[in-house]
C-alpha cells in the first residue's frame, strides 16, 4: 500500500466549520422553518465588477480566433497585469513588475511559499490566526505534537485585548513570521510604527516576514499602511501576498499575486546566499502554469477608472454592514475590534465562544464564527463578517439585538 505523508496524521481535523455545519443542521432538524442568516462566512456576496466581466468576455472571444489565440502564458503572469499592479498598487514604493508573481490565490501562495524554505526553520504564527498558515506548516512537518489547541514546534504570537490583537516580536529569534493586516479574524490593522517594529526585528534576526494583505482594499484610513513595503527596510525582509478575491469578488474566479523583492537572500546549508525571488520563480515555473488569460484581463480591468469605481462601491457596501454590526454590538455594551478598515468585526462575548454561538443560533437563527476556531486566544470571542447583503445584515442584527 502507498504510504501517506506522515505529517498529515498530525493535522487536527477541520473541526470549526464541520462543527458549525453540524449544529446548524441539528437546529434545522428541530426547527424546519428557521430562516437561518449566515454572518460567519468569509466569502463575498456581491458580483464581479461589470468591467471585469466585459474584459473576460473580450478575452474569451480573442481566444476563439486563430489570430489572437494564446496557449500557455508566462508562469509569473502576463506583463499587462504585473505592470498595472506595480503602477497602481505600488506607485512610489519601488516595486518592479517582475517582482510581482500572479497566482490563483493568496491561500495557495502562502502555503506554497514553504516549498522554498528549509525544513528546520523556526516559525511564528499569530494566535488567533488564519488557519492556513498553521496547517501548511504542519503539513510541511514542523509540528511535533498537539496540546490544548496548539502545535508543539510552532511559536505562537498572542493577540489579546491588551495589545489590540497586534502581537509584538518575541524576545528570542524566529526565522519566519506570518503577519496579516487587516487581520482575519480580528479585523485589527497595524500602524506604521507597529509594522516598523516587526521589520526592524526581522532585519536584526535575519528573519523573513510573510505579510498577508488580502484585505488591503478595505483600509480607508490614510495613516494605516496598505503595504508592508511602505515600511523602511521591508524590501530586505518581507514578501507580500494580495488577492483580488475580497477586493473585486474573485473568490470563485481566482486571481491573486505575491510580491517577492529581488534583494532578499536565503542561505543554503553552507551559508551561500541565494535570491529568494529566483527560488520562487523556479518553484512557480516548475509547479504552476499561470492564471488563465481571461481572468488576468478581468483583474487588469479593475485598475481602469470604471473598475476602481465599481470596486470602491463594493467595498463601501460591505463597510456599511461592518459599521452596522459594530454599532449594534457596542450599543449592547460588548467590546469589539475591527469593522473599521476591515470587513471583520471581532467581539468579546463574556462567555466561551461556543456558548455564544449556540445562543445566537438558537435564539436568533444567526450563524457567526466562534473565535476559538482561530486559536486558543480566540476563546471568548466571535467573528462576524460584513460579507452579506444589507437586508440580511439588518435583519440578523434586529434578531441578535432581541436575543442579547
Ligand atoms: C487572510 C487571508 N488570506 C488569504 C485568503 C485567501 O485568499 P485567496 O482567495 O486569494 O486564496 C483569505 C480568505 O479568506 C484570508 O482570509
């Protein structure tokens, strides 16, 4: 019999979403007429921008002609999209188009990036955390055990109300650090000074920061940095992941990108220095064949004036939901984070996460996400997502306010 990768045996099952589904199904069995509203999901609900749909159709038409047909594209992405991103997203930040790698998702890229790093590096992840960072490291064999909701072998950077869910660097050295701002699940955003502390730490420790900026487009406060590359020294120690998923409704269409500065070096066993950019390029050209041409044209279209307008309208739509959620829970005396510059609202429940989940499910037929599913430090919190229609959010909030 074929032998499995033993590291997969170490993974705990994806308990969070299966337990949510079980509880919802049970509730529906007992109350077949319950009109459940889901405020737990991280998927968007608004359509693709019209400019993207048009661009995709035009591109598909091109592919249907002998003259304009294109086969395999560049594994790193088409120049037209890499240039648009450099010009619009990184203007003034000294990022070259060829430092941008187009991909089919920030989720895949954050996981795949581990391919080019040594097995025996020390890894620090936030807690609470987007679970992909943890599970991909477990799959890569960096966990030696699992106790009380944490893997031995990984370092956890604790987010608490005291640090506003923005962990500070550890006192000792780690090699790889995951940061995510605006944060999923807490909605926290880091200031320039807070990010500078991390960059200085990474430069001092010779560490690499993997900076997940999948929710960057939700930042409206001009003082909050949108990119790690706005921080002095970050080009020498950070890789940035971004995505069109939440920005422009590409969760199903799939398009994202990763910025790997050319100056970053990684050492081999003999201390010889190698370009991280060259390693990632080698990895991508071997294991990836690029994002489809129509999808890259659709992504390019959001940088047009009309595209920007459509994206802005969608972001404002979701942020109105976030504001309503924040206002409602604060009116009832709950502490909350996020919901500003971020589509997630993180709420301190005063009870354990699952009891609060049960209360909202049974008394309001509303589904939220228990914070403990994002790590031990998430216990006592819940996440509510702004990705929904205004009608659903208003309706759900009326029910929640009655239940509280
Ligand atoms: C922090 C974070 N990064 C990345 C992703 C996934 O992005 P993509 O759809 O580009 O794979 C998500 C999706 O929920 C996310 O929350």
